[in-house]
């Protein structure tokens, strides 16, 4: 059949384009490159990292140094800010493309509940839609969240939001085209 012919043709053709060490299935080995970023130390001395590799989708993982165990918590989208955490929640922002208009994209705020659960799988939540928010920084008590908001004219504002309802408490516009990076609360060192 024609389907069988093309399957065989593509198999032979791909062998001529890629030599054996560079074929995709050879990337799925234990020696595959992995990058661990945005380390967060939890109260129990374990860590949360953003793990990315060539052969797997980016994911947030939990690492316990006592047991040397790495557990995937959830898969992520296109993260565009470092992971930040309070005692109860993990926060980050993800880049989301408009489904129809390529030039239009958003940076949405996401959260994950860090409270210990049984074997029930907990998924991250999208807290905003069609926003341009970056660099979330939760307060120690997790009552407030500091964020950078950008608009389409490249002007930024410092926002303080309530975490219970995502209502704006304070908004401070930045002068001219100044841009904020890496927000921290006073006393967080």
C-alpha cells in the first residue's frame, strides 16, 4: 500500500539525515542534559526546582536530599519569571499566546498549593487571564502579592494584590520607561 511505502521511505530517509547518536530516541537516556533553576527551600529542608531538559517538558519537581528522591509535582507552560514561594503557595508567571493573533501574548499569574496532601494530585491554578504580570513576590504571611504589571506602551507599575481575591491594594506607576525586576519584601533576606 502507499502508506507502507511512505513509512519505509521516511524511515530510510531519516536515517540518511540523522546519524544514530542524534536521533530523538537516543536523547531519552539517563545522561540527558537537565537544568534545575529557581531553587526554593521549604521548611522541611526539601527543595522545589524548575526542571527543564532536552527530552522532557519543563516541570516543577520536589527534591528531598535525605532520601535523594525527585518527584514531579506538575508540568509547566512557558515560564517567564522565577518561581517564588510563601509557606503555603508557589507562584510564577507563564507566557500565553493568543490562539488567533500571533503578535498578542499575555503573562498570566499561576499558583500551586504547597500544603501537604494525601495521594490526591493537585494541579496549578491560573489566577489571571489576559494580563501582563511579572515577577510575583508573596509576603511572608501570604496575604499580599507584589507584582510588576506592564502595558503595551512599555510602562510598568508596582502592584500589591490581596492573595485571597486578587484585588488591587496599591498601584505605583514607575517613572518614564523604568522597569522593575525581582521584587522582594522588606525583611526578606
